[in-house]
C-alpha cells in the first residue's frame, strides 16, 4: 500500500493531520530550504485539504502512528535526492520525541531506502 494511502487510512482528526503536515514541512525545511520535490510529496501525503485554521494536535496524539510519521518524514527528506545531516537530525529528534529508539530509527531508514531503491529499479 502506498504511503499516502496508509496515512489516509488512519482516518485522523483534522488537528492530527495538520500536525503530520507541519512535521513533514519542518523536516523538509530543516536544511534551510524546501525544494519543489519535497513540497509536492508533502502535498501528496497530506493534501492541502487540511484546514490550516485548525491548530495542530500535540505530538503525543500521534504516538501510535509514530513509525508511519517517521517513515513519511524520511521519504520527504530524501525527495530531493539527498538525506543531509540537518534532515537526518530533524528526523532523529522527532523519532526521539515519539519514543523510538535509535535502533528502530535505523531500521526504518534502512527499510525506506531499500523500498526507494527497489522502486528506482522498476
């Protein structure tokens, strides 16, 4: 199942969707700029139908979706073809806030990179 479909299937409250979108944008901007590829991916993962007037939910409300959120952040971080130090640090800090271990983050990164490499070969 595509990542966008997995996020949509969560049937999250608008405030939670807003928080996910905000975190994806924050990771994309962590290297000092947001590239068009990153913006397009954020828009596909959490469409602009999110009401920006709704305040974002707390990060704690996404505890159970933490691994999916981190996976989405990794996708956004590499959308421009790089996984820079600043982006990796932003993803790592978010993973820590969500209670994920460094080992689990490494596994999520490895799985995501393998999936992206497999798609590139197709």
